[in-house]
C-alpha cells in the first residue's frame, strides 16, 4: 500500500502557513514542486494596489516542526543548525534566500535572509542561524523588510510602494532678525583693523558688524558709543533689514550672510565656542568639571545628554584622559522661498585637554561617523534645535538677544514614507537608537 509520510504532511502544513502569510502581504507564493535541491518555493513581490509585478523574487527554504521546544530556545530566541553544503548553496545563488522556520504548535513563522546572515564570517563559522522571536516573526508587518531584501540585490531596483503617512523632520530653523541696519563711513579698511580699534575702546567688544570698502554695516546704531568713535556717525544711514535680506544682488547677499555669521557668534555666547579651523560651534568644557550635560526637550520627553566628556586614557600616563569629545554643529544660512533659515548639521569637536584642538580629531571624527546611526543624528539635531530656539531668551539676569532669533520649522507631511524597518536594516546597530550611549556607557535620563 502506498503511504505519505508524517514528515511530508508536516512540511506541507508549514508551507501552507508560509503561503498564507505571504498572500496576506499581497505578494504571490509559488511552491517549487518537482525536483529541487533545497528551495521549496518563491515569493514574487507584487503591488497590492495595482497588481503590478516587477520580477523581484525571493527564494524560500521552509522548515516546519511539531517540537515543543526548538534548539537553543529561550523566551527571546532559538537556533537553527545548518550544514556547509546548504550554506554554500543558499549564499552562492543569484536570488536572496529566506530561511523560514514554522513552529506548528504555535502556528508562528520566523524568517532570516540567509545571504545577509552568513555574510558575517563568525556566523558562517558557527553554521547556525539565530532567530529573534520578536524581530524575525514573519507577519504582514514584515512586508517592508522583504521588499528591502529583494531590492537590495539589484542596485536601483524599486519594490511595491509601502503607503504610509510620515512626517519628515528637516534640519532647518527659521530666522528672525532685527528690523533695522545701520551704515556709516569709517577710516578702517578691514574687519581686523576695525575690530582692533574697537577692542581698545571697550572690552569685551561686540561682533555684529562688518567692514566693506571703508564702510561699516551693523545691527548697532552707529551714532552711539562706542561706534561713533570709529566711524563718521553724522553720515550714518539707516535701512530696513529686508533691503539686504530680500536683495537679489549677490554682493548684498554675501554681506548679509557675513553679518548673520557675526551675529550668531554673539548669540551662542557664552555656552558655545567656535573652532576657527572647522567653523563648528561646540559646547565648552566647564572650568571646574570634566563633563557637561545639557537638558532639553526631545521629541517626546525632557532628556539630558552629555555634550562634553573625557574619553580614553593616555598611553604615557593612564591616569590622564586621552581626549575630550564636544557636541558640535556646522551651520549654513540659506534663503528659501523668500525666507531665511539656518541649516544645522550635527557633528563633534575634539580637544586634547578640554580646550585646545586634538591632533587626532580627524581620525576620531571619521571613526564616530562610520558607526553613527540615523537616530543618533536626529537626536542631536533636536538638541541643537532646542538650544537655538530657547537660548538668548530674557531672564532675571539677561535680556533677550535683540538681533537674531530662531524658531522651529514644522515637519513635512508626506503620504508615502519609508518604514522604520527599512532604515534599521541599513544600520550597523539598529537596536541602539542612540549608539553613542551604548558604546560610551552614557545614560539618557528622563527627568519629567
């Protein structure tokens, strides 16, 4: 009498579960059938809205089991052992191969992209696939991740649209500036000459001015002390700032940006310094402490971030720190659709003693940028946005900075977004939203 073995039934049960999940995504599933060397079926990506297909395929190696516990199973994970011949076959093909393990008792399926998994030599050496039960469960929500695997094979390939609304956080802050500008002739021909003379009259001197062709342009009324001592104040002219801000004349635009550059340097004092070589603004190290934390409102909570801290030990003297890392930002003034913005790019500044530039700053910045993830950059921008939009506000000791202020720009609303799983699949450490804390032992504290 002919028989169909129990293992065949178990295998078919597993494939039925896989096919059901794949179809629920709007994709197609084609069982291999006939003679095959270890590939049980194919997933073809399909746009669920239009029905369009683009010949983007994923091969599937399915495994089903009735066992109560899988190998190495814990509450969070389990292992699946592989043999060298299978690994060789899966990883040398032209299409991505998904290993999908189905636990029939729970009717749950888990998946891994084998080419990505075994790209790590240590994993290949172990001949084991380790599944994370939470991250690797095959459900409809894994659709975006499967698209990412399929499109990664062919540069420029696009998968079916994953429709979702999304807010885009732009690294811009809108600028408001003082309404009036003042111009007057001066005997000084350069910024250096004018600044030197100003420094002899008053200390510390202010910086919201520029000198061009023996004329000074400033946010300060030039017929007042100390400016009147350095220019022909009787010839002073007063302008609406928009005459420079809205001008299409390139020279006027350059002069206006130069004046904004001088003003922002005054605005961020005394908390920030500017590095003359790189142009970045960075948090200064406190005189009496090795580190500095900054409290700010993040996207959800009030949080503290270490913005200055010592790292490493000197080889010549292990009792001393090797360098200090300072949170910093690059900036650029831009005019878009008739409005002025400052574009903020978070970065770092390195010193060897908390004040002076570190000789290995370039190497340290390169290393940290190589491992920095998207969430870390976004978190730093949110911190700098908080600093620039709240700094200079009036309190009991200081008045509002009169010449420049910044305000947040509303996020952009989009009908089509990039799922977080796709971003995370490209990150070196997707489990760490702010990698730097995981590496450096720093903490993020919610203080609300």
